[in-house]
């Protein structure tokens, strides 16, 4: 239905117009008064024979005038508007304009209403503002781009999309570039990392997880590797990468990731230890698995790792002797080592040895202790698994005998005496029987000296025969050695015997040869006395840094050292007499004849057949037994200038002197 007043289309059966409020009740569909062109247009009535209206006055309308663009009752411009009542003929039809218009049935029209005249509306022509359209399009484009940028950079879905795109385009060469340290490639490397950094690390981790769930392991690894490069300390992400490497049978890469987590990312977390221990066990790398269990226990303090390791490796060896200090003679045997599981045992007492490869395989179940402080270390070995080392420190020792005693008290005596040695008192003698004491003492050996030197195991042995003491001042020194080779402290007793004949003087600086004096005679004077040598050459004398000259003669040789620009005599060796000798003894004399001319305490020969004559300085006054079987009598003294002189009489096979050496000892 069309509103007669404003031309608005309203539903059939409506009483008023929705736009202008005009009452439409009597024009409802089916009304007898509703006919004409509008009814025909609206399909309510069929067309009837038009009845021409009678024109009574000029009206600027025709046909369905309510729909005309010309308002009802309009007049010429400037004239007062008034409502013109249309004229109707007897037949009820309006009078048509013969020049235009369409005849209509007057009865189908609504009666005109009186209303105020309206100013005619000008029809507007529809025009397109292309500038406005362009601006709107630009705004829409900018907004769309902003939305897309925000979506890509801030939304989780957009970030994952970028991550997947980068992962799809990655190659091994790009990964090599990303970790390159080549200065020439740093600009490209930085650009690559910036490109990968357009997506968050979380987007790569999540995208990799999606690929992994979908079964695309290679793409998952690519995503995880990119994420690792821009987020290198993500423990959970790296664990996922290690697991994926394992899934792809890249065990070496997985092991490297787990070790990195353990060593640098987070040593206190347990996941990487557990995964790597499992991998080592699957690969039959049992020693490494055991070592990793120990490391995991130390770094995480998880008791489960320690217990797992105890069940995994052999048990530690056990010893029959706890750590401590022990007398070897009371051990009643060796120290025993046992394996609770009957595995092989390797042990060592070398602190620098590495077990088990440097250890000794225990075959008899025990080892013999040795004297001193030792650290016994041992391990049990089962295949390639090695137990934790047992380490025990012992101090083993043999008992030392007491110092011997003598039967002559220290004093001044007017007659010569003899002295004997006897055992000292044992520290635990009250706990022993007489038979036990006698058994112990029967194994003692006594060594003594009366020349003033310290007794050793090479010194004369007291065999029960009383020791004869010489006249003058004498010092007796004695030690006791038991069956274990342990030496007692020293017994030292001083005596004085005012008995003639009194002892002779020892060798001294005034005991010189005719024609030369050590450290005094010059080369020129020596040549003037003994003639020119048969040979002369440069040499080095003992420890002296100065140049030395060696002069050869038919009777031997002489050596001179340069001292303050002067060549001075430092050594003479002769095979025949050049003049008078000290104290008138020399070539052709026996050992007893020589020692009789100098101080001699009368000490018996030592075990190596050498004999001390007297003792004022180290090695002063002694008879030497050489390695070749020859013997020599040697004396030493110190000159007023602080020079040490040595005089040696060498004895030939017949026991007589055949060579004399006199030299300065720097």
C-alpha cells in the first residue's frame, strides 16, 4: 500500500503511515473506493474504462496527482497558496487535462485534504565525491595494515606464522652463519638474527612443538635450533631439543645439548642428568653413566642418584685393618683386602697412581706392609665398571731397640781400661717374660767408634770382646741395631786416660814436602826447582772457575791455578820422592809404619775394612779400602788461610807406598 500523502510504502492493512502518520483506514485493500491507477499498480483492482472528469478550473496536476512532483494547489511564484477543490462531474470522474495526463477513476482517489501549502522540494542529483572515496580508501588501507602488523607482532598466531615461515626457509648454511665468529660475516649474521628475532623465542618453541606433535621431526628441530640461537638459556626448550635429537637418532647432538645444560645452563636441575644417564646406559657406556650419577648427586644433592649409583657399580673393597699406627711386628701377618661381591681388586700405595690401570691386581688377598706412612687405595672391578676407591692411611713401624749401656763410667783414669757394651732396658720390659727379653736381645748388633765419628752400620762391631781404649781423651760412641734394621739412639761416653805414652799429633799444616807448599809455590818457582815439564796443557781444576795448567813430569805431574793473576800450585802427584816427606814416611813404608807416625786411636777396622784413625774434621785420619782392592792412608788438615789440604799415601799390592798425592780441596 502507498501512502497518498507522502508516497511511502506501508504494509497492507496498516491504519496509519509509518512516516507521516496519515490515516489509511478507508483506503485499505478491498475497499470499494480504492481503484484507479494506484489500485491497478498495486494489483488491487483491474483497469476500468476511464471516465474523463469535467474541468472546472485549471489545476496543475494529472492522473495520480498525489504522486506528482508538483504539490497540490501550487500557483505561480509569489502568489498566496490556496487549496483548490477539484471539480467532479456527475459520473464521479475528474476532468482531465487534454494536453497531458492519464484518465483515472475518480472514485478510486482519496478525497483531498486541506493542508498548508508546502514549498516544492528540489530534486537532488546524485554525485560521487571521488576525493572522499580516495581518503576513505587510504584510511581503510592504513587501518588494515596496522591491524595486520599488530596481528603479526603481538598475537600468538601471528608470531607462530612468522616462526614457521623462517623455519621453512632455514638451511644448514644459515645455521653456520648464525654461529660464525668470522669478523667478515658479522654484518650478515646480525641481519639474520634480526630477521629471526621478528618472532619471539616462545613462538619458535611452540611451533616446533606443533611440528613434533604432527610428526615432522626435521621441522621441529629447525624451529628449536632457531629458538636456541635467540634464547640460549631456555632449559625446558633445550630439553625438548635434546629429546627431539634422540627421537631423530642424533645421539651425539642430544648428548651435547644435555652436557651443555649440565655444565653451564643449570647444573642444579635434574632433567638433563636423568636423560643423559639413560642414554649412556642404553649405549652400554656404563662407566660414564656411573660418573654422571656421582656428579648429579653432588650438584643436585638428590639422594636418589647416590642410591642408584650404589646399586649400579661394584661395592667398595674392605680392609681387615682400619686406619692408624701399627707396629709391624705385632700385625701377625699381612693386611687383607676383600670384595663383598668377589670382584677383582686393584690396589696401590703410590699417591700418583691412577686406579685401576696403575694398580696391582691383588692375587693372595693381602699385601705386605712396609715401614713408613702409606696410603692404601683399592677398587673393585667388574668388567668396565669400577667401584669407588677405598682409601686408608697407615703408619707402619718397627720397634727401635734401646740405646746400649757400657760397664765403665765416664771419668779420668790413670791406667788404661777396657769397656764392654750390654743391652739397654726395653720400654715394655715389664710386660715381657725373661725368655721373651732374652729372645729379643739375642738379635741385637752393636756398632761403636772411639775415633770421635758417629757410628753407623759400617762401624766396627762389638762381638763381646772388650774394647781397648787408648791414652789421652777418648769418646766412646755406640748404637744398637735390632733384627728389623732399626737403630737405637747413640750412647756417648767421654774418658780421659793420663797414661804415657801420650798420643802423637795429627797431620797439620807444618807437615810439608821439600821444595813446594800448596797454595803458595808459584809456577815459576816450581819450574826453577824441578825443571821444565815434558808437557803442558790447559785444564779445569775440580770446582774452580779459574783457568788451570797441567804440567807433566817423568815423576808425575803438578797442577797450577790462576789466583789473582798468579799461577799457584794446587796439586802434586808423584811416583818417586822429590825430597823430604812429612814426618819422614813415604815411599816404601807400610800402613802400620805410616799410622805410627801420626795420631791413631787404635780403632778396629769397619765392616768394609776401612779404619778411622782420629776425628777432628770430616774424613780426617782414616785408612780407606778402595773398590779395586787397593788401600790408602789419608790425612786432612786446614791451613791458617782456611785451605783444606789432603795427603794420601797409596799402597801397592805389596802393602807399601808407591804413590803420594798432595792436593788442595776447594
